[in-house]
C-alpha cells in the first residue's frame, strides 16, 4: 500500500488476509436485535461508532456525525491511554494508575460527546490526556480514512467539562474512498536478539568492542543475514546521538539482533553470545537468560482492495 | 533565547509500518505559535538525521495546539520485521522534545518562555 510493490512479491508466503470492515454490519446486527456482536476484522473505531450510529439512527451519509463517532472511537480504542495511561503531560501527578479508570463516551445525537471515566477510579481525563491520544498513530490529520467516512482531525474542538470530563465538538467528515484496507500476513524469515550487559568503567566502550568482536565472529563463520542491528541500551538505543555523551554510564546493554531467511544461520548466531562472556571484553553480566530464542517472523503487508468485492453477511443466533 | 521543547511542549508518538509519527503539543496554548514558527519540517529532519532513512512530513493542528510529524524509514522496517528496541516508535516523542530552538528575546519575553537550562 505504501511502497506500490505488488503482492506477488510475497504471494507464496501469505498466511492470511483480512479486509478491515466498517460500521455497517455491526449496525445491521444491532438493528436485528443482537445483544452481542462478533465481527470479522472491523476497524477499531467502528466498534465505538457503530452502537452510537445505531442508537441515534445516523444515516450512511451523515458525514459529520459519523466522523464524530470515529473520533470517539480513536480516543478510546487504546483504553486507558486516553485516561492517564502513558500520558507524558504532568505524569507525576496522575493518581492511582494501579486502579486506572477506563474511558467512557457519553454521546449525543448531534455528534458532540463527552469523554469521562468511572467514578472512584485512578487516572485522569483532561484536555491534555485526550490530545495526546488524538495525535497517537496519526498520519495526515485532514484525512483520517475509515471505511465509513473520512474524519478531519483539524476540526476537533476540546473543552473541559468538569472534573475528569472533556467535551468534544466541531468534528467534520467527508465521504470515504471506494477501497478497504487489507491486512496481509506473510512469512518473512527468522530473527533472534541476544543481549549482554557491560558495567562501569567504560561500559559503552566495552559494549562497542563486544559488538565488533561478535560481527567478526559471524563473518568468520560465513554467516550472512539480511539485517544485523546492534543497539547500546542505556546509551543510545532510543534517542541515538541525541542522548549525548554516555561514556560514563553505569552500565550499557549490548542488544544484538539478526534477521534472515536461513533459519540455520540465525540458530548458529544464538550460540555466539554466551562465549563472549569468557572470550570478550570484561565486566560483563546479564546472560542468565540463556541462549536467545529464534523466532519466525510473520510480517504485515498492508494493501487496498475495492469495496465492491468485499461482501459482509450478518447471522443472528437466537 | 534558547528554549528546549521539553519545557514548552508534551508529545506522544506511534507507528504506521516503517513510519513513526510524533505529535507535539504546546504546554500553554499561547506557545503553539512558537512550535509552528520554529519547529519546521527541515529543522526536524536535521534533528533526526542519522536516525531515520526517509523524509519528514509536517502537519499543523492549531485546534489542538499541536503539530504532527511523520518520520519515514524510522523503524528498521517496522512491525515484526524490525530489530529495534523501539520498533513501534513509542519514544521518538521524547527524542523530539530534546530539540533546542532559538527564539528572539522579545518574543520569548512576551510569551514568558522558559529558558533552556
């Protein structure tokens, strides 16, 4: 979907393919009186929008209301990540995360809604916690594309509405495309990640030497991989060079990963970690977990399909 | 005056395939204009040089006092293919907050911006 590469590149390795469907079949099921709906691969946002649409009888072209339902869905689709979980804003002051409250949407027929949470729970619902979730996994905010509607996130208005309550309004939507997204899963080889921890003094330098030794060993063994990645956890694994000088770090973890189509080569790599404890740079520990595990990779191939070729069917079980 | 983003903004990031997104949000609504003016696409591309393989896109959300950046080629292939610790781009958010911008003194004073420590 993003690269334009044809599916034939992986066709013989495909394990499954699921079209993301929208709110229609869920609304249909609710209309037939279902109390519980078991769907195929629905979009996360349709799970929230569909019952609201059913309740208020919104039509398939009520673009602004449908978009509002989608935004409500986006806000609560990661559970407590909108009600205090993983919230950077004023994180120290967020109360009782051990009993964090999951979010609730109080929807109104005009498409406005309030996000809140149960009383006597931890966490927080505020303009800031909601804003952080709104920008999570966001692409082009003008076009949040779903099977039902395209929501414009630049029209969302947030306002405090009392303690742990945020009023959401102003949302505009427009007609969707004639495609559905398809999630294709395919076999993509094997990987393994090994780690060792080096202690002060010169922890980073020792880990860097271990990295060079390990690469030379793999080279001498004639092992070839599609990808080798070494990271220095505690120094630069997440923030790279932006973290600045870490030569005085108390400890640094060498995290060494390989990926390739040859399972035997990946397997052989996993036997090269433990010997480094006795044969490599000093002050090393953290190998008690044993040999790294070889994992088969099932990778994701997003694609588009014409809506017209995907038919949904609702069965009611009495 | 030098201003560090972590003192004037909060952020959250996520992934879509091999792309990480970073939403950066002004701590005070009046500081959004500073983000808009100084945290440009090219400035962010420079900030992450060497950490990402692709381009940077920028989108404005003045309604949320936020900017959204897409960092392409940031996740070593992304998803299950990636060998990175941060394969889902969860903490590119705070990496962006390390950025130091240079705001003219008059503007910084008028907006009561905190100076970088």
